[in-house]
C-alpha cells in the first residue's frame, strides 16, 4: 500500500479509520467510533469514514475543521514540511500526541 501522509505528518495509510474505510469494514468503523469517542468529543460512525487527509474523498469528521489542513490547502503545500513557518503553533498538539508525525515531517524537510 502506498504511504499517505497527512498535512500534519500523520501517516493516513496506517490510521485505523482509513484502513477500515478502505475495507468498508462497518464493524471496525463502529468499534473505532466507540474507542475514539469521549465525554468531551463524541463521534458517529459516519464521522469515522476517511480516504486520507489530502484526498478528495471522505474525511474523518473533525478534518473539515482542522486548522492545519486548511492552512496547507490555502498555501498549496503538500504538507507542513514545505512551509517556511514550520513548525508553527498549529502543529504543537499533533506533535505532542503523535511524535512520529514530527519525525516524518522532519525527514521530508531534510530532503528538500
């Protein structure tokens, strides 16, 4: 499977929501819905379906509000590694929760 890197550096092609969507695995989608929901943020199964952050297809429910995604799209960047403002405050929360995302973007920047 081809690697799909989100604007923030998360690898979509390893994400449970992406994988379940690609398999059209409704049982797995429902499981993810329960696992990812909390008192502060509740999801429905239709929120979980995702074809990857940078795709034209379906997106995880919160992605339409994601400031990182919006910023990259507005600036026309493939991901944040290409931005002259890397890394900005928008990425801090993602990097705190997913350090591998920063490692991926740092790797991309080294190759630029």
